[in-house]
C-alpha cells in the first residue's frame, strides 16, 4: 500500500509477458503490478481473477481530483465487464487476425475509465479497464487522455445508452453519481466533443464546483491545463447564471459562504439571486397547498415539493421566500408580470424578477412605489463611503449663539501622522493673512507649510493650490487703525469675497494688552465684517520655530480652523481607527410589532444586512442575529471581532428595557461561543460595545418634527432644521449641524396659505457637537435627568441648524426603521419618514444636506 501512495508511480504495461521473455525492468514492473492487483483484491474483497481485469494506471494525488463513485459502481461495472467479455470472445473467434489486431489497438485507446472511492479509506485509485477485459461500454465517442485523469471522471455523462435500471444501480445519495452528472449536463445542454476544448473546461469546472473548491483553486487548475483565460472566465460566468446548478450546490455553501462569495469577487462576478425564476409547476402546487392548509409549515412545504418533484432541491432564495410566516404575502405571482411589463416605470423596476412582494391594495402599491421598495435576500450594496469619527478629530466644542455667528473652541492640535489620514479640503476661493510688517517672514513660513499640506492632501482644486495673499500693515497699538485696514482690504478692495482670513497679532510688551487687543479684534470681526477669521498671537508661532515639527503641527491646526470656518465639513477620515478589527455595527429594534435587525458587513459601511420578522420571541431574535453574523462571514471571510450596537427602546417596553438589554448581551455571547474559531474569534467581553441611542423620548420628539416640503427634520419650537447622526464611537453620538438663516414665511395673495422660500445655503457654515453618553444611568434618568441633553435642547431652541452628512452612509437605526416599514407596509407611530434628497441641496464637496 505504501507503493500505491507514491507520486511517481509508472503505469504497468498493458501487454502481459511471460517471465522468461521479460527483461529485468519489465519483470520488476510486472511484480509491482501484481502486488497492486493483490492489494486491490484485498481492499475491495474481490477475487484475484476479477482484479486481474484491472490494472492500477495512475494514482490520484490531489484532492481536486477525487472521484465520487462508490463501491457499488465498481461492482456493477465488474458484472457488466463479465457479460461483455463473453460476447467479445465469441466475436474474436470469427474475426481474422488483422481485424483482431486493429480492434486491440482501438480498445487500448478507447478502454473505459472507472473510478473507485471507498468512503472508509483514504486511498483513492484510478482503475483503467485494460485490453484483457475487452469492455465496450459505448465509449466510442470518448477519447480521454490517460494523463489527464480529471477528464476521465466524467465518462458517465455520455452513457446515454444505459437502461434506466442500470442507471439506478449507479445512483447513491452519498456520492457524486452518474445520475447527478447526467442531470447537471443535460440541464446545461452540454455534450462532450472530443475536439472541443470548451467541453473539457465544462467538465473540469463542474466537477471542482461539486467538490466545493474555491474559484481561485478552479481557475488556477484550469490555467495549469493551458486553457485560455477568456474561455475560463466566460464559462464560469455562464455556469454561475444557471440556477439549477446552484441548487445542486450545498445550501450552506451559498448561505455561509465558505469563501464562495469572497472568491467570486476575484472575477467581479456575483450570484444574482434576484433573477432566478421559480418553477411554474412548483408555484401552482404551492398555491394548491396553501388552499388546503391555511398556514402550512416549512416542513410540509419542503416535503410536498420533494414528493411532487422527485427530490428536486429548490434554491435557498426560494426557501426564504416560502418561509412560513409570510408564505402568502411574499410569494411571487406570475400574473403580476403582465402588470409590471405594461407600466414598468410606475413600479421603478428593471424587470419582473426584482419584485418579491404582493401588493393587492392600490394605496399600498403607491406607498411601496414612494419608498422604492425592493426586498432583497442579499445585502444591500451601496456606494463605498467612509465616515468621520469626531472623537479622533477634535475635542468637545462649545456651541452658543452670539451675534448670529457660531464660534468653535478647544480645537485639538493635529499631529503629522493624524493629519495625513485626512483628505478633501473644502474649496476656498480667496483667503488672506494679516500680519505686522516686521513679522512678514513668519507668514511666508506658514505659507510653505500650507503649500506642503495642500500637496499632501492631493487636492485637485486649483483654487486651493494658489497661495493666500499676505496683507501687511505698519506697527500700531490702536485697535481702530487695525480695524480700518482690515475693512479697507476685505470690504472695499476684495468686495467680501475673502472667505477666511488669518490675523497674526504682534507681541505687545504687556500680555494683558495683547489679550485685550485680541478680544476687541474678534468682537469687531464678528459684528461688522461678515468674514470668518482665525486670530492668533505671533508668539505662538515663534516659540515653535525652534522645532520644525512643532511649527508644522501649529500651522496645520491653523489651516484646519480656517477651512472649518469657511463653510463645510472639511475632511473625511480615510482609515477609521475603530474599524481596525473586523467590526459590525448592529441596529436593533424590538417591540410588539416584531424585531427589526440591520448590520454593516464591512468597514466602509457599503454593505448592509437587513431583515424584519413580525415576532418578538427569543428564537426569532437569535435567528436574525445569526443571519447577520453569517452574512458578515460571507462578506469578509471572518466573523466580527467587535460589535457596536445601536438600540432603540420602544415606548411599549420601557420598564422591560434593562431586562431586554441583559438578555440580548447574553444571547450575543452565546452566539459568539457557537461560532467561535481558533484563528478568528468572534469577540470577547472586552470587545463587546453596547450603546443605547434614545431618539423618540421626552426631549427629542418634542423638539423635532418632519418638514415634508424641504425634506428636513424641523425644530417644532422655532421652525429650525436639525437632525442627529449616531457615529462609530464608544461613548458619544454626534450632531453634525450647519447654521443657516431661518425660513422666510409669507402669506400668499389670499392670506391663507404659507409660502416658504428656499434658504440661502451659500451663507451656511458648519460646526459639530457631540453628547457624551453614560450607559450607567437608569430609565428615569434617561427620561428626566439627562442634563447634557437638556442643555443641548435649550441651545438648539434658539438657533437654526440642519444636519450635514453623506446620504450614502446609512444611520443604522433609521435604516432599521425604514426596513420595518417596507416589510410591513403599515404605518408605525412616532416614526420619522425619510425622503429623497433634493438635487439642489447637494454640496460642492460631495456631501448632502439631509
């Protein structure tokens, strides 16, 4: 047996020789073949005479070339060989020697290839029936190359002359059989052509797919056989589009991935599950089953399909559609096809296959159209957008109202390393530096750092590449002289087109005088010159001149402040530090209507899993969480090691919220143990982050309502625009807000209806505020004693703001709310509607006003 495991095994000579006629090398080869035949006889418990009909030709050395025909197949082939052998002996007595010699040569080439796989042992053989067996199993169409043994495993695909009874003999549920092979290739419409390279690519690819090999392995193996790359790619695309082939693959292969979907990305391929049509006969049967039984279980559906359609395995997408809780609601009806084809634009659908929901009521149809409803079994794929984490950008900022201008304080200085991770500087048309003449060299050095940073940020805006102007003035201690000079340059000469100015004050001998001078300049700028300014002392720069790195950091901070005050969100963080580990952001809603779960599947937040089930039991919650984790595994090939949970507490379950939280944490830890792997742990207790975001309680609901006209969330007390955006942070959620003029409301000619004019968004500018969240306070504190939330409410009651963010980055809680609304098609109380963003509100830097 050890000899059989060798990789350099030479096949025996198919012609028997007498020992006295054989050379020494031939004698060694014959003895080796005799030992192999004896081993085959012992393993498969057959006689030596029968085993002599076979010679071990070539050993299978790779898992990619395993045969999946079991012991019953070889026994059936032996019986067939004996019957054919007798017929051939009678024919040979009639044939002349020349014909017999020609037939022997033909049989040597066309000898049948039989594969053996015994599930109880690990030694796999490729047995070839040689000349002595004289088998003709209708192999005249097959001319396999003996050296390419992977092709030989598919000999059963052309045994079309077999009787049905003989085929059933070869059938086995535990192995890849001739029946399965013939189903696969008859469904594909394939026929083996000895001169067609595509036929061999098809055979090899289907075989390796059945072995659950990854696309990468299959492609590499096909390339080793010198197949053309374009033919390989095209055939894999064709075979993946065939739904019956996908149904023959193990259900878990598609659902959990096993790196299946991950490898599809190598060729930019996807399994478009939405375009797989259900069998019309299966739908008819299921409709009759639903009439007989009001609420058939999933088991009854599957068993009925197996009996009716002879063990045909439906694709996993079909089984999800036929789940018991929404069996009637989500089934695809063929009669809806004609309606969609007549007016496809009304349904916002490309074709019939995308619609997976039955909508019988006209009002609900319009509601579904309004929301652009498309229920997908696969995660929603969005444009890749990376978000900014405020805790890594700046310290807490104080926001207050002072002469209609927001002021930022306590900005955090950026190190060179952190600063490199930002990009996309907001465009600034013109800006300038005001400085005392004797310190002009200081301004020039600042400009050098600014120029380096603009290049570092790869800014494509030509306006940012132009250096700002330097305005110098003579030494003066009188504040009025400074102000007159600033007004002359900014208002009269620049016509207020300067968006941001940097004012470097001289170093007065008295520090108190310097501070007073700075306050007066700031007061005058805020009250009389409507241009954003950054005011600093020259001493702050001079101290850092001794070290270039410190000077660069200070200049970077000044540049950042100038850009922030110019009017838009300045930077997006390229590498989110909190997402270094495989992290999933999980949105969870539980109430009496059911459970809604959505989760991010990658660190760019571009793939979202979402589902809703109108049940609120623990088993349902477990099912949804497991599906979310498996979807993450399919997308990233690793389970999440960190889970950040945004949870919204329903008003119906206030008193049970603490119990629910403990139950959910216990459930998550249980799932982590279930799916834990040695190399990829899911997460541990330290990594688990649990955040409760309250959006519909005492303060926020009273403060905010929805404005259908402008698609904004409006402050109900002062008609102001604001919304909140939970970000990826352990202990904070943030408000991205932008100051703008209040809406102008006028009466029309009749004096009855209001006309709301569009706001002047060009005069807006941005700041940001975040609330530190303490998860230790109880439910009463959550409703009554949250001081920070009270302070924020009071501040925002007198200001005008709106949220500035990216529409492509979904808020997980809002996404869960929308998903629940889509699936139930019912009105949910205390729920904010989310409308499309008007194209006019798109900002220059790629962000959207939501």
